[in-house]
């Protein structure tokens, strides 16, 4: 479906209801009318291609409860401008199925509590930065990684513009 309707009205700002703990595979594939997406805390997984080809989606809010995102979840969602998170530690622990699972593949901004991240300090207590966590996030120029981090996943920082890495 190119558009999503509720009670005869097109939904452009999708707020997933509280109480949902997973979003299934292909759930909103090709919903070209979607512009913003808010996923509530409590959602733990998003299936493969759930938001595939949502080409007019510009903003997505990711909850700290999210643990897994399936293959190609945000692939072809080329309009993405910003990803909003409230917990950097939780973001580092999301299992992305591949680079197209991460909305940062297309998004220009990663916003932590409303602020665009460019110089980042990974929080103490993070032991793993998972695969594809900051893939294609080219506004990232500086990162400080605490000694707690033992594993940096596959392509975790690929295509970023990091010019300074500090291990503290």
C-alpha cells in the first residue's frame, strides 16, 4: 500500500501504540505517505523490511527497549533526515540485521535527547558496540570509547567521518 489510512484519514505521522512489543516483517512496506514514526518504549524487535521503501519517512524515534532490527528494515527509505534516541547505551546494543536495517544508512542526523551528535562519548558500562551501530553516519567526527568496551562490531563506524578516536 502506498498510503496508510485509519477511519478514512491518511496517516502521515505514525505512533505505534503502547503495549506493542514487536513490529512484524513487511508491516509497513511501501507506505509512501508516512513522514514520521514514533516507536514506543516496550517494542523489542522490528521485523525484516518493516519500513522498506517508506520513501517519504523523514524522522524516526527509536525507544531504548529496542533489541533487534531485521534485515533491510529501513532500506529504500531514502527521505530519512533524523533518528531520535534517548539512550546511547541502548542504541549501541541494538542488533541490526545488516546496514540497511539501521535508519542511519539514509538519515543525516542522529539526535540524542534532541541534540545532533557529532562528537560522541560512548557511555561507561557499554561493553559492545554492535554491528552497523553508526554505519554511514557521516556527521560523526570524534568518538571517545571507554575501557569497558571489549567488542566493536562489524562495520560499526563504516562511512563515518571520524578523525579523532580516544580510548579512555
